[in-house]
């Protein structure tokens, strides 16, 4: 029996300066799990679920998208996303799905999976001091005036372990887009653990 443990999924993006977090993975599902998710017929291909909650007066939406892939072996592509809505106005139907219950069904499979994580952080430049000086003025290029971003990578045997793309969307703000992948079993604590890891990678570029 699935119990609603949404509290474990309500991670604090605001405190971590995170604006968005996306977690993607692919897995096979048992017939019972697929049925619990709503894939009750051969024509079912896509299901979407969501919840909303607040942190420090910021509204955050959690969405869970499940797409059935048809091939020699039937698999499901899954994306769990968090986004701070800020001042954006979004209307949701009054009936909302329980993301935690759906995610728990997925985690009941107990398989070791590859999880890909992408996290967007936003910092005020007057508060944070970066190890890398941006922008860089371009003197000899007629088409461009400044270099406002860079992509940093950590390598192991020429394989990228993680990366951090730094950008200046404006002169007051610096963003970090952190990407990495981990092998893990699915559990409700995983999004918060991956957020902490993404924050550690992001903070390596500050004094």
C-alpha cells in the first residue's frame, strides 16, 4: 500500500539558490506498476502528474512525466522536475495528482538505474565572488562584444563526470547550470541528495 510521503519530495530549492531541478531516468516496469500509473491499454503512451508547494513565499511546482517507449523491450522514460514559479501566474486544475505516490510506485521496482541530474542556480553577483572573471571584453571581433559564459568540466579518462555552465544573463546575476549522472536505486530521498551534490559542484567555483 502506498502512503503519501510528499514531504520528502518537497525539497528546499530557495535556500540552495536553485531555480530549477530536473531528474531523468529510464526503466522497465512490471505490469502492476504500469497499471498503477494509468497505463491500462496499449494505446497509453504518456502520463503527467504534479503537485505545488511553497518555500519562503515562493511557489514551487513538482511535475512527473512518464513516457512509454515502444520497441523490442518496452521501457519508460521518466522526468521529475522542480521549478520555482516566482511571480509567474500559472493556473492548475483543482484536482492534482499525488506525485509522491506515483514516484513511490516507480521506486518499488528496486532496480539500480542511471539518474541524470540538471540543476539551475541563480546568484547575485554583489553577494558572491566567482573564481572566474566574467564578462570578458572581445576587442577583435566585430560580431560580438563580450564573452559572458563558460563551461567547466571534470574529466576522468576523458569521460565527463560533471559540468558547470556559468552565464551572466544580466550584469547583476550569475547562473550555474550543473549536470551530472549517478547510479542509484530509486527512493524519495534521492532528489534532495542530488540537489545537495549539485550545490557542492556549483560552490566549487566561488572563493
